[in-house]
């Protein structure tokens, strides 16, 4: 299943440091080269991830969970993650999140060539 999550108009990211710097325990890098960065993000219920940035990316959900996501502009959104969910996020963005239930178990494939200067 492929989808796009509805998101507000996002200001350019990089106002905050990258997820691998701000929350390395929940955002370990599995692989990185000049083209992509692959992250296996995992967290259990009540985990809170501070404000951080991401490059344009594909999100592949492996587990089930519900997050409250707060974007850099203060907009909040509830996001349900389910196994097999695949989402393309075309723009860089800043956000923080809190895991309300379940788990975060997602693979993030950030595409460096989709963001000038990455």
C-alpha cells in the first residue's frame, strides 16, 4: 500500500539538527552513502522525540503505533502507523513526535539527491 500523509505546508527543514543527531537512540543509521541515508527508527510507547529534521524520504512501516506529530510551525497531527504502510515525503521537514500507543518500527530512506546541498 502506498500513500501520502496529509501534512501542512512545511517550511524548509534544517532549522533543527537531523534526527540522527537529536535522537540517535530512536534513529540509528543502517546505511549511508552520497545518495541515501537509511534509518531504522524504533521506539516503544510513551517515547518522545525532540524537534529534528529529515530530508525527503520514503517511510516503510513495519509495526503498529499511533504518534502525535508536531511540525516546525506548531501544527499537530495524529499519525497511525501500520505494517506495510509506505509513504513518500517529498519535502524536507522539521518535526517532533510522541508515541501514544503501540511501537514505532519504521525504515526511513532519505534521498539526498532530492534535497540540494544535502
